[in-house]
C-alpha cells in the first residue's frame, strides 16, 4: 500500500495557503475517546489512529511541509495499563514492518526522538534499522517521539553537556539546542493538538517556545486532510512577532 503519493484519486485537491509552515508537530490525541464513542475497545482507536497517520503524512507532502514531528508515546504513558502499553509497542512494530519499505521508497527520513533505553529490545532494533535505512532521504523528515518527554530531554541534554566538560559560562540557548534530540532541525512553526485538550503534555517544551498552537475538538482518527488544511489556514492568520512590535515587522517587510 502506498503511504505517500502526490496525487491520490480518493482525495480532492485543496488550495495551498500562502505560508506553509516548514515544521509541523502533532499531539495525536483522542484515540481512546474516538473508540469509546463508537462502543469499541481502546485498541480499535489506537489502530485507527495509526491508519490516519498515513493520510496525514500524504497531506503533509501535498501541502509542502518539510518536517513532521508526531507524539507517539510519552515517558508518562508507561503508567497506562500494561495491556495497553504492550499494544502500543506492537502497533509501532507493526507500522515499521508494514510501512518501512514504502516510506523509504517515497523519500521519508525517519528519526526517533526520545530514549531508546527502556523500549523492548526487538522494537528498539527495528527503530534503529528504520532510522539507518532512511537517513539519506530528504522528501519529508518524520520525527517519531516515542518514549519521549520534554523535561526528560532537557535533563539528558544538560547531563551530556556536563559530561562533555563544557564550562558553565559557555552554555547558551544555541548550545542546549544542539544537545536536544532535534539537533540540526528548525523548531516547529506550528504545533497541533487534537481532541479538544489545551495543554502541551510535556511535548517539545523547549522547541515550542515560539511555535504557533492550534487546538481542535476533532479526535485524531478523524483529523483528515481537510482538518489539516484548516490548521494551516489558521496559521496563516497568525502574525509571528518573536518579541518584536508590529511596526518592526512592517519595517522588515517593507525593506525586504
């Protein structure tokens, strides 16, 4: 099954917004509630959410997004029921087994962000293999945040800085950014959260300092290309100041 194509006959063409964010991050929330509303087990929601990722990746390519970061499994998710955690591990393994060849063929570069330690050995091996196989691809960078926590990421960055013997006076924001899992990538322009929740849940708390945020009541399995387009349209309505005044921004535009 083709995961990403520029032309997909079952989907209507949607006009591109004027400004397309280079890096979009998504908190894929609401799988369990989507299933419960349909009288289905939570596992059905997780599986449907995984299927939805295919069309959103395809939409990202169609819209011209260069980098996608998805929140697949947080460090806090280990506290969920053991059966559900095992299911989520199996789902990721299944996605790698089923989609890796097609992802690679379509130019998707897979990066794992998070701690590989603690993930079952067989799954960890497949994650490393997927990252290695696709590392030279450049059509779309897909960061999979699995066993990831924003605070944990910063703690590990600081630990590595100390281990490298870097003096305190040399520690800067740019240095810390280089020690994060997203080193070398631009911060997300837009962070989307589905299912109506209004919080970051420990996701990209350093990188998202100046991101635009978009919240929708739509559950992740129902977040389709049209919903994605709505988020991009809203992003185009935002004026990104980065601490500057409107007058400063106007002057920069006039002098560009």
